[in-house]
């Protein structure tokens, strides 16, 4: 039987690779995989148990509730938006999410805030700050260029958000030359 499974903490291409390899080892037939979702051909409850164990052993988990599925879909959409720079949101974040998820933004926002204890906008800022940290480590761009890639209209806006989130300035972070990045599945 073909089943879709929604997966928590599946946030990058490496997650996809890990799950693809692990499913193959367990001889579970993978039909489709994307961030946050698997489509599998499952024959028995035993295979579902194998899947749950495999997920837990690799830092993932199955999502059962409709609310948690919607929340994870929001996270995946925001992560996808930041994978391709420059950030190309041609409309407001609320409009983008409503169109991408096929639901009213007020419902999406309410569910996300309830399940995560943080607003979508605040979560997106945290993701953008992690992207800035990644770009700083790449050492190819200056702060103004980073801000432009992430849709900031002025470097001061990026600087103030960075300081609010990290407790240090962009320059101080860069001068430390250490990796203080947070894993995307741990942002909250």
C-alpha cells in the first residue's frame, strides 16, 4: 500500500540522502522523497515499526497531527526559500505561504504560533540569521551583499536583527572565526 509520511526535522539535502540510504538498507520501498515528506510502499505494520525506529535513530520523527504537519510544511517552505539566493519572495511572506500551502494565512499563522510558541516572522528571522552566519563563514561576500541577497533594504536592519538574535555584531561574529551556527532543526 502507498502511504505518505510527514517527517519532523527533515531540513536539508543531507537529510534526504540519509533517509534514502537508510530506507534502502531496510528494504523499504521509497517512491518519493522531499523535505518533510516521504511516499513509501508499505506492506506491513512491521515495516512501519522499522520506519519509526529508523527515523528516531537518525534524529527524525513521524508527524501525526494535522497541526504539526502544517507547521512542518511552513518550516520547509521557509527553508526552501532561503536555499536559493537572492531571496526571491515576489510578494509578502504571508501571501507566499498561503499560496504555497493552499490555506488562509491567518490559519497557518495561528497554528504555527500555537505549536511552536513563536511567530512565523520571528522564525524566518532566525533562519535568515543562520543563513548570514553561513555566508560569513564562506568569506566571499561583504555584509551589504549578504543583506541584499536576503532581502534587507539596508545593512542597518540586518545588523540590528543579527545583534538581537546572537548578542553580537556582525563584525564581532566574523572576527571570532568560529562556527556558532545552529542546526536548522533546532531553531526556536
